[in-house]
């Protein structure tokens, strides 16, 4: 078992309160409703200990009124935190950005059972850069490249790479293929467009009817013993987009614990990593104008 004792986050998490008050008289009421899996007495204890406070401001009390769009900070706690026994690696850094290779199972930021065992905190420990911020995210289950901003003054320029679709992200995935697909001339390619919306439980998404909001290009490059190696290029950034698009082709990614069937949670089982890798990032640097290309040194588990 890979566990360490009761853990408190080294750095506060942040949340921006919704712009519209949906009936929460106090911040405390909002926290209890929004984080419904955390008991109200836990929030009471955190508030009384001064662990919930306005951004760069005063601690709140249980009577502090809800204030729309205000930034709130809080320290996360977990009774036990799984230790992820896989190494990360810094691929590149300059004055403005840092790019790291994230192993499977390691979250990018605190969440769920994880407060300090995440890529962000590991990198802060490595570099001493307390202002480090991820510019985009990968699922905990997905391995590969993540871009971080080191400099608050230039951060917006790198956010715009993603918001304006000016960065190319290339993934690799392994999935079982049927006999017809395996026998077809390779490479095969699909252009997928679907509408993806939240499902239940709320951490899942689903393809639904309606105007498309998720676009991907997927190519089957190689097949061996019924397992296909796919190249995936997302053109939008919906949560679980590639996992759902692979499922829609009839080729759910190997070891996917969410799709097509939700499997029981087991934070200490590292035997079957999701066979999805953020393999490459390429973009024109918004500050220097240089063309940047980065490749992950990680590999999927089942060599072809």
C-alpha cells in the first residue's frame, strides 16, 4: 500500500464563487452545497481554524454572506493520501514556461484524494516556483505533456494559445479493433464531431444529440494481435473528449475505468494504466515567435 499520514495541502486552493446566487445566504451554505461530499462539520472546523478566506483578504466566518464572483481560498485536507510511485520529468523550461511529462495516475492539481501528491506540487517542490500555474489540464489517468506558466505577466499569452486553438496537441492511444478494421488498409482516419455534455455521476460526460461542440481527428496507424495504435488530435477541449470519441468508434481505450462502463474506484491499483498519452505539443511561442515542438519520453504500456 502506498499511503502516508493525514495530509494538509501546502498551498491554498482557489475557487471563484458563481456570478449568480442560487439561494446561498452565506459562503458556508455555498461550500456545503457545492462540495456535497464534504460534511458541513468539516467546513465548520476549517472555517473556525481560519483555513477558508477571501483571496488576499480576511478569513470568513459561518455568517459571512455569499458574494457573487469573489475569489475564495481554502486548504484541502485528506485523511490519507495515495502516494503515486511513478516519476515525473521536466522536459523544458525558460523564463516564461515549464513543460513536464506527467506519469499515469498523478493528478495535475489537487483534487479528490490528492492534496500534495500532484504534478503541480511536485514541480513547486523541485523548482521553488510558488507562482507556477498549469495552462491546461490532463486527466489523472492520462500521461504525457503539460504546459505550465512561470510568469504571471506573460501568462495570458499562453492561455490564449489554447483558447484560440493555436496549439496542436497530439495523443497516442491503444484500443482493441474489430476484424474489419484490422483488415482494412492503413492508415485509416476519421473526423469526429459530437455534442458532449455532463452526465451522471457528474465526473462523467456523454455524447448527446445537438449541435456539435467537440471535434477530433483520429487515425489508426498500426494493428498487432487485435490491438490498434491510434493517433488522436483534439480540436476542442471538452472533458473526456478523446475517450468518448474513441468509444464512439467502437474502440474504447484500453483500461478505461470510466467508458464504456464505470468501474469501482481503487486509488492504490496501478496495474492497468489508461492507454492514453499526450505525446506531443507544438505551437508558435507568442512572445519569441519561435516554433516550439515537444515530445513525451513516456510510452504506452503495450508495445506494438
